[in-house]
């Protein structure tokens, strides 16, 4: 009889079901202990749980490969530590079970909390338990280099072994299974073992670049090797070490590959399921295809996915491939449904997810008369004055409002926490003194969304992790890869993106962040108004659902007829979401065709009848592009017919081609020049024909972009916009103005403008060369990078390269005369600054001081 059959028989027995349900109810009651009313925990849940029986079953469940079984095993192990009487002799069995699950941090937490007085191997342990402990430790020990080692869980051991025997690995596991941790260890070991190494770590967002940079920097601090960590796609900043770690988004990787082609030994792809995210998924797959060679190892990690083997299909060279799929979890989650009692606005019921679970009642202090108040008041009521509360909101404006309402509900006094006070000062100087972030910070709360400046966002994450900010209202940034865990998550009708309801797999990925491993035994997810099907169209969350990996290119090829029609019609510039994505697909296909791989690639996804037609159309377009096809490949997402349209525009005006060159961002006529350039892009390259809006909107965006590239502080951009709005007679609040500026910076200055301007310049230079004309674009060589980072001088870029945020780099740059410093020159200049007498914000001083201290230690 197979193990699966045995486990299925045991777990379907009524006795196990009844016993395990009591464990779940007791776990839930523990989390809601403040709201048990007249009921004590003993009255609420039957005390006679058969721990001896459950622990025996859990030992079998721990051998299962199924998520549900291992989740039960972990819950029984932790619950027996929390609820079983210490004198009943179950502690050693619980610890042995946790060791079998390789969950050593939960054991350490139990010791820290005083729950455990002795370890396995003590007087109360059996010989079998001692042998199990030793066996687990021996087989879980992984050596990094010759002297360092760590104890990995089963999943981490599987990835480690797979990496050393395969070329392409696709690893999938639930959130907090230790995916990032094992990637860092593999990376470190490769650096120690190889004197020459080019390693690429791909992340989905810029925010994660900074986080991974800090993590890897800390990781390799303990190894005695010279390593350059590179986050900027600039050749002159690549460093001199023979060991290099590149940490890029797919956009930054494309910029690098347009100028040089490093030979990458290993590519790590974090959050690999995002290969299915619209045009950025296409861009990710294209970037990996350009960066790898037949000897490159590629390691993908994704959240709990049902088909990690799907990655194999995206690699033509895939003989040495392995999918590592695990159900390893480290912390249990309790999902609660919170609903209003009939005919009452202040009385609400909380119950564990499920149709037959018991409910507990809570009464709110105030009537939640708006949708936002429902989320805010219930979050405050269940979160109380404890730390680790994350409130998921759908828009940045919701985040601001929710924080204010939570502070009012709990009547929180102003904080005296020194680090929070410093962050208040920074917010007032970097953004605006009247912006609501500073106001909610005074109450020990904060909100977090992707457009906030890096230095502010990073400090918010740090203080929340330390418990100095008890509540954090967060948008979908949290699903986009920011590694931030918490104790409680509160949601009501969660959405992701432009008004789209959150898919169940995204919900469970988010839910996996509840429960800080090594800090809590379990995490909680509070789902509000689950009885409202409009808010929860996929039904109230009950059972974990896995991701299904499907690439964005594959999704486009599922619309083969529409793609064929788009190409047959000459790639018309029409505002259509599919057409936007098709432009990225065409760039990728041109690249594959140039390498002779297009037909084989298409054959994996398309039925033979359509394959030939699509292949022929792509080849026709490739030939039509002629010498401009390389520009299409290096500028993914730009309509190929738009490139030819821009070419024709420049040829017709070849007599005054110098006038078509954009001005240096620092020149007096830069604003006027960029208004005209944006107008030309609208007429030719833009897919919608209206990417930069009418003349007034184009002028506003040009002003913002020019000031951004000149290195103007965000506060200056906000004040300029505030003046413009007042001049036009608009009465927008400062919160709206700040949000709009930050959104325009992210959407236009850092994405749309770089995307089109790079192509604009390449086409202009190509036409000038064909027509044998001289133009000078030397001042614009780093335009794309200046747009992404919001600086124009080499000194600013060097400061950012050293680890400073844009905010600090600009503040320091104002104190340095030479604007052409390299890394070494910037280090010297930093050490010469008198921070004590400067009026820089305290957190900027700390960031600079930390950097100069590191530089001194390393010199």
C-alpha cells in the first residue's frame, strides 16, 4: 500500500477530521483571544485533543509531497507546543517532528518564548527521536565553500542538488519557503568556487533591485573574494573585478545588452511566474533569450505553482532540465471571514474560513458608514495596538485614508520613536510638508506604494519590520515582489492592477506573507465582507490555489488570428492592449529569426496550419524593416511600422536634421525641444498616436522630464506642479498633486519617455548615416539612464552606483564641484563632506555615513 493511500485513508477518517478540526479551531481562537467575550478558550474549544494520536499521524504526513499534508503536519507540531500540557511528554515529539520538517527556526522561537526548556536529545527523548534528529541535521547540512555551512530545509536541499546537475532549473514553493535564501547561497558558493564569474540576478521591480543588492552585499561580506555588484547598465561602471554580480530588471538588462554582451555563467530569475505578465513578461523572456548561451545555467523560482515544468518549453536547449516542486511551508496561516451581523452596523462576526466553523462576535466603537471605514475600523479592532499589521488597499489614495482612520479609531498619541521622527523630517523635505505621509507617521503608521521615493519606501519597510510602525497600508507593491512579511493581513475586495479583482493564486501568494518565520508561530489573514460576491467574485478564500505558469508570449500566440491580422494590416498604430503586447512579441520574433530559431520556437506553441502563415508574415516584416530591424530588436515594444514612419519623417526633413536632435537636458532650450520631440513621437512612434496627450499635457510632461533629468529634487517637481495647478484654477489637494507627480515620474520619466527616446535617437542617427549627414548626439549618450535614475552627471551616477538613493545622491551632488567623478573619486568626495554642519535630513546623513564607513572598512 502506497504512502499516499495510507495518508488518504487516515486523514479521511472521522476521528482524525474531528481531532484536526479542534486543533484548527483552537489555533483560530488563540488569535482572536481578545474577542472571546464571556467564553474562555477552554470553553470555546474542547480540551481533550488526542495529541499522541495526532503527532503519530503528523510524522507520516511529514513524508508527504502534498502541500495540504505538510501543512497539517506543521500545524499539529506547532499547536502541540502551544496547547498541550508541558507535563504530558509531547514536547520532544513535537520538536522531533519540526526537525523532520527542517523547521529549526520555529524550535528556536519556542525556546525564546520559554515554551521549550530542553532540546531533542535530552533526557526525555527516545533513541529513535535522537537518531531522527541527527540524520536530519547530517542530510540537511549544506556547505558554502570549504568552511561555511547552513542547515537547509528539504526544498533548499533539492534546489542545491539540482543546480549542480542541471542547466535549467524551475523551482516552485509557497511564500516563505526560503527561495531567496537558497539562491543567495548558491550565488555565494559559485563566487567562492570560481575565479571568473558573471552572475545575473533578474528581479521584477526596481524596488527589489535595492533589496537584493543589500541582501547579497550582506551575504558575500563573509567570503574573502573581490566582487563587483552592478545595478546600473553602464559600461563605465562595470568595475575591474573578475567576479561580477549584475542585479537588473528586464528593462535594465535590455539597456546593457544593447551596448555590450557579457557572457553570463548563471542567470537567477526571481518571481519567474511574471513571465506571464503582459508586455513585461514578453520583455523578460526576450531578455533571458538574449543573455543566455548554451552553457549558461538558468535558475527560475516562482511561488507555489502547479506546472513549474512549463519553463522547459521556453528554452530550445533544455536537455538538462529539472522542475523542483515542493509544498514546503514554514508558518501556518489562519484565514478568517469577517462579516456584519444582520440589522447591525457595529456588530461583526469573525470565523475561520469554512462553512461549519464557529464564529466569535466583536462590536466596533464607531459605525463604519463608508467602504473605507469598514476596512479601517475592522483592521484596527482586530490588530489592536500590536505590531505587524498590514492593510491591503487598492489605490494609493485609499492607503492615505485608511491610515488616518485607523489612527482616529485607536486614538493613537503622537510617536516619540526617534527613527520615525527622522522619517517624518525626510518626508516633509523630500515630498511636501503638508503631504499626509508625515501626518500618519506621527501616529506610528505608514503607507507604502511603488511610486514613493526609494529612500522613504526602504525606511518604511525597515521600521515596519522592526515593529516601530504598527500598521502599514500597502498597494499591490506587496505582490510585485517586495519581501515583506507581517503578522496580520487585512483585505476587503482586493484588486490588482487597473481595477481587476485579485485572482485566487495572487491572494494566496499575498497570504503567504502573513506569519513571520522565527517571530510568530502562525499568521492571520482577515477577509472582510466575504458574503458580498461583488467584492469576492471568486468566492471567499478557503483553500490555497496554485499559480499556473503561462508565458505572455504563449498568451499572445493563443490569439494567433488577431496577431496575423495585425501584421497583415501593416501593424497599424491603434490603441489596443493586445497590439501593445504584439509589438514586444514582434521584436522577440525578429531576434529569433536572425538567430535561425524562430520556426522551431513557434512549432512549440502553434498548430501547423497557422505556424506557416505567421512565420511567413514575420519574415516579410523582417525584410521590410531592412537595416532598421536591429533598431526594432534593441527597442522592444515600439511599433515596427512606427519606426519606419519616423525614418520617413526624418528623411523628409534631412535638410534641417540638426534641429531634430533633442537638446541636452541642461541647456536653456531643453523644455521647448522636448515639447517638439514628444509631438513628433505622437505622430510617428506612439502606438496610440496620443501617448503624451495634447499640447498642455505635453508641456507639463516635458517640464517634469527635463527637471527630472537635471536632477531636480522630487519636492521641486511637486512645487512646480502645485503652481501649475493653481495657475489653471484647479483646486487639487496636495495629496493628489503629490500622487500625480510621483505617478508621472514612474510612468513617463522612467518608462514611456526612455522607451521612445532611445528609439528616436537610434532612428535619427541611422538616417543621418544613410544620408551622409553629421549630427552631434554625444550629450545624449546616457539619456536612457538619466531618465531612469533622474540624474544627468557622471558624479550622480557614481554616487547611486555606490549605493546612495537618488534623493541622497542629489543632495550630496550639490556639495561636490566636479560632475564627472568615477566611483573612486566619489568615495573620496563623500569622505570629505562635513555631515555634522550640513542641513541635510538626518536619514540622508545616515545613508551617507553608512556608505563612507563601509568604504573605509573595505579600503
